[in-house]
């Protein structure tokens, strides 16, 4: 979807340096031209109901940026097809509808139709239900329109800045501050060279002269061109307005509701041991030495075959670059938190100094580092403030390639076999709670098949991807259902989409022993990147969370990946005090003690859940023998 000012985000964590801007329109396609007596529009209830679009580009996407004629043709085709899909399909999903409208807006900007683009963005915001996004959604297009209306280039920047300043002045600071900080961070974490380079890294390898390029990559090509030629010259003025507003609206010191809900168990509480699985990308056991014990663990390689090692090995090309990668990640986290300091300055200088030829190596380092640190971040949050927690790592090793290998039927079978072995291992270790901060959709599988030119026909490729996804969804569902003694806590994701529209493994699995968790900010408002939908059960803090990384450093980071382990931690605290409770009782305690926000969100309240666990008698639960307590001096094995 062609967002005019949208933070770059990964599926698991928001780390702006990790991925290219992927224009994640949840599917569109070639549709016949409407006849005069048009039939009733097809109701689109899931992403699988959408047709698919593809475009035959004359040259590789990065070279398209210098071909005005080819870009003109691409803009016309994308605008026509997006309009046609809207005419022939009744799309019930907010994100997909917005994506189509913003795609049209991008094409209109390329065609010099600023008022048309303005109207399309306004239409997209009519269905926006996140207040921060709705209130700030016109800032950039208003700024651009004001600049383009000036006949003198010297007057354009002041006009853009004044337009943004006037709009910012009337916004409710408490509702939009986080989003304003995100908008500035988005501007600071990219550059024309990085955007052009990202096409070479992520789109060029997929392009073939005799094959259609899917809409997401074709749309990305057009978006980069618009960003560079139309929008880019006016972004410094917009940044000035954002920076001035942020300086005059500091974050309130008492806005964080979560410290009051925090529970810290000590040896005096005599907490019973509880095993918590971190089903993730590996855990650095050394950083938990003297705090929590860590099991031997289980590991799988990128082909989903048994492997060894706590973490993926450092590739030779990244030897000696761990400190650099950590500093970039730390600066990125502080940038998105609205902080300033030497690491933020270093990140800004690094990004600004990147040449197009640098992007491949820069992104490769940060994609790899993302997977390297992810499991340790999760394990830290899941186990903190409870010395009785025993961490049980189950390591998976997803590819960090710019164009990952496809998930075909054989790969799906290996993935299910690895999942079966993983859950059996958890059961053998007595795991009561498992954290799953990862996920994938049918569209992810389809995109990978398309990237490797598997199935030339888009509709055939969609059907094959859906069949593979259904096999995985049903398989994971059965495996999770077969371990009722384990509470599986799942990150809902950061794609700002409805989990029940796109369907996600494991986020859309609805079972009694599953809780899906979405991210909220310090004040309990839904994160702008948070995915939603009926499958979401709880909301927990996932913005600007400070956590451990391998080696013992700490960084700030945001995403649902940090929200899920907050719930895992609360569940483990309840079980440390009431080990006889079954999964159903733990779920009931966590959900019944959650508080409802003004937005209707179920906000986790660990303190209330632990208090209820101390005094509440849960029907059907018989007290069993209490395991020996673990003291504060527990060591890592």
C-alpha cells in the first residue's frame, strides 16, 4: 500500500533499518473492464477473495527510476487497475481499502494531479479507526499541496512548513504525539539513496523481462519515484515543522500506566518453578547467568532440520561488526522513542551518508542482526522479575536473505515436523507457557513463490499458496490443540491489518490455550502499527521497550514481539504462585482482570492478575503438591 508517510516496519519488530518499504497491499489483480450494466460487486471478506495484479516492466525496477516514459505508463496502469478493483469489489477490510486508495493517490501524484491525490488520501482516512493515524493522515499531503501551489521555488518550503505547523497546532497533543515522533523518525531513517538502493536489493532480483512483477513491487517502484521527484524536495520543510512541534510538546512524565501494574516476585514470595518456552530465533544464555536458569534447548536450521547452537553463527562477512549493528539498533530505537543522543546522531549520519551501492551490505547486516537479537529480547521480557522462571529455548532459523527461499509443499512438511518436535520437547521439559513472536500469512507464501517465479499464472499461484497455508494452519492448530497444558501466547503483528481478514499462522488460531496479543503504547492506546481483529485477546505494552540483546547490551525497540512476552511473564507469575492452575484458569485470570481502555482494548494488568491468583478459588482446580521454590540466586545451566 502506498503510504505517503508510513513507518517502515517488520513483521516481528519495528526496526526501520531492517527491511525495505514493502507496499503490503493484501492482494489485487487484473479485473475485466466494467460494462454499462455492471454486476453486483464481489464481496471481499478475506485476502484470498482478492484478485491479483501484475505488471510487465521494460527494465529492472531500479532502472525504471530514470525512465519517465515507463513510469508514466506504470502509473496509468496502476491507477486504472486500482480503480477497477474498487469498482468491482466490495472490500470490507480497512487496510486493503486504504491501500488501494493510497495506491491511486501515488499514481495521481506522479501524474501531477495533486488535488486528486489529496481527495484520495482523505477518502482513505474516512475508514481509519486509529485516532492518531486519522488525525495526522493529511499532514504530508497538505504540506505538499501547499508547496506545489506556489509559483516560486523559494516560496514552496515556507508554504509547506506553515501548512504543517497550522495543522499541528490544532491537534490534541496527547493523542498524536507518538505518531508525530514516528513521522519524523521515518524521515530521519531513510534517504533517496536508501530508497533507490532498496529497489536494487529487494525488487531487481525478482524482476524478469518476460514475467509480470507483482503489484507490491511495481507499486514500490512508482512510490520511490514519487518520493524522490515529487515529495522529497519538500520533506525537509515538513521535518522542520514536526521537530518544532515535538520540542514544544514534551512527553508527559505521568503518562505511563504500566509501572503501576508491574509485579516483582522475589525469593520471599516462595515462587514455584515454571518453565517458559521462547519459541524464537535463539537465546543468549550467558546474559541470564545468575538471574534465570536456561534449559539446553532445541534448534532447527533454515531448512527446518535439527541443528545445534544457542544462536545463529556470525557469518564471516559480519565478523567484527556486532558493535556497529548494536549501535545502529540502539540509535534506531531511541529515534523512534523521540530521544536524542550520540547513538541517534550516529544513526542519522550513517543513513544520510549511505550511497546507493552501500544499501545491500547495510541492510544485510541489519536483517541478520534482527534475527540474532530477537529471541534474547523476548526471553528477557518473558522472564524478568521472577527468579522462578526457567527459560526453555526452541530456536528456529528463518532466512535473512533479501529474497527468502520459497515455502513450497516440501518446506511446509518440514516446518510442521519441526513444530511437532518442538512442542514435544516443550512437553518433555514441563513447559506451561510458550511465547511465539513470529508469524506468516498465505500472502507471504504467495509472494515468495512469485519472487522465485513459481507458477506463472497469478491465480494458480494464489491457489497453490493458499493450499500450502491451509496445510500449515491446520497442522499448527492441531499441534497446539494437542498440548492443552501449555498456554501459547502469540504476537499479533505489526502490519496494521485485521488478522481475521488476512489469516495468520499462528496469530489467527483461536483455541482455549491460545492468547493473541497486540501492542499498545505507554498510555494504553493502540499502536499505530498494531494488527487487530477478533482474534486479538489482550493488549500489552510494545512501544519503546528496553531489553537485553546478546552480549548483555540493551536497546529500545517496538513491536508486538515485545507485547506477547509481557503476557507470558504475567502468566508465569500467576503459575509461580498457583502452580496447580490449568491453562483455562490462567487464561481466565489474565482476561478477567484486564481493564477496558477508552478504545475498548483489553489492557493486561499483571498486578491485578497476581492479586486475584493469591486469593481466588478457581472452580475445578485441586491443589497439588507445590514444587520447591527457586531463590533469587538461580543460575543459568
